[in-house]
C-alpha cells in the first residue's frame, strides 16, 4: 500500500471524524457555562475609550 493510499484512507475515515469533532467543539465553545463574562467583554471591547456625551 502506498503512502497516498494510506493517507487517503485516513482522511476518508478518521480524519473526517476528527475534523467534524473539532468543528462541533469550536462551534459550541462560546456557549459553555463560564464564558458569559468573556463574551460580554469581547462584544463591548470596540466601545472602550469612546465618549457617549457628544
């Protein structure tokens, strides 16, 4: 079996499963229970240093 066939078999089976798992974890990461403060800080970071009373 050549290297190409070995890598293709890996990509067709385990590689795809690993990529799907990583995708799901990264999509759910912002919704974890302890992330509320970090998400709020990131969402309001662009407004730091601006005056509201113009």
